C-alpha cells in the first residue's frame, strides 16, 4: 500500500511511517507522535477506540504558543 502525503508533504519524499498499534504478549498498545505509549488493551479494536478517545481529548486542548516567537 502506498503511503499518502499529508498536508505540506506534496513536494517532498513521503517519510517512513509505521503503525501506531503494537502487541506485546497478547496485549495491545498505541503510540503517539510524542512517544507516549498507551495500554494495555485486551484487543487491537479496544486500542483503536483508546486512540480515538485520546485524539478527541487532544483536539479539545488549547493550542500551545511558541514562546520563542513572542
């Protein structure tokens, strides 16, 4: 399956991406771009629900301002 470009990646090579989900033993986890691992979950499907909940919470957080610009 070909990776899809994200916004801003139209003119550069698409970087390597891996799945956010991984299994250790029989327990499932998801990882974030920031390196946070969440789990364990009993199934991959439950880990997917956990990721959706996490992303919903993150979207509600106020944007952080870059202090270097101010």
